C-alpha cells in the first residue's frame, strides 16, 4: 500500500511537470518580461514623453513601438464601442441591470478583440516584431532610470 502511495505521487508529480512544461512552451513570451517584472525594486512609471524620446532615439524599434501604441488605441476604441453598444441594446430590450452589466463586460472584451484584429490588419502588425520593440523600450527605460 505504501508503494502505491509513492508511485501515485510520482505519477502526479510527473503529470504536473509535463503540464507545466506544456504551458511553459506556449507562454514562453512571458520570459521576455520577467526580468522587468520580477525585480526587487519595480521600475517607475513612464510618461508619453519618455516613450516619444525612445521612439526618436531608436530608428529600428521606435517606429514599431509607435505602431503598437496606435494599435492599442484602436483596440481601446473597439472595446468602448463594443461595451456601450451591447450594453445599450441589452438595456433597451431587457431593462435588466445585471444583464446590462454582463453585456457591458462581454461587449468590451469582444470589441477589444475585434479592434485588435482590425488594427493588426490595418497597421500590418503581423509583419512587425512588437514584442522585441517593447522589450527594447523596457531595457532603455531601465538603463535611463538606473543612470547607465
């Protein structure tokens, strides 16, 4: 009986390790940001002028970061339009406060997603490495803050 207990623990442990490895591969992009997130002292917030300074100083990653910021604005507008329109329709036909709140949240998510897809095609983000530009900005900001 003791052997069954130890073998089942090892089975569960092996299963858990496989699960972590599986999802670790799919979310490996999070490793790019871990050195900025898992710090003893967090980086201070930056302003729009700091971002514009980086865009002007980096001819390779600057335009990509500007395009990614434009895409985020388009996504936000899509989220607002989706939230307001679905909540408005729900309120018009049901007068249900909880249904309106749920449709507001769902509409925001759907609108944000639709806006992101529109921005992806309109601005051709699939051709750009936006993650590399964001990581370069974070490195630049870290160096600027630390005075290097």
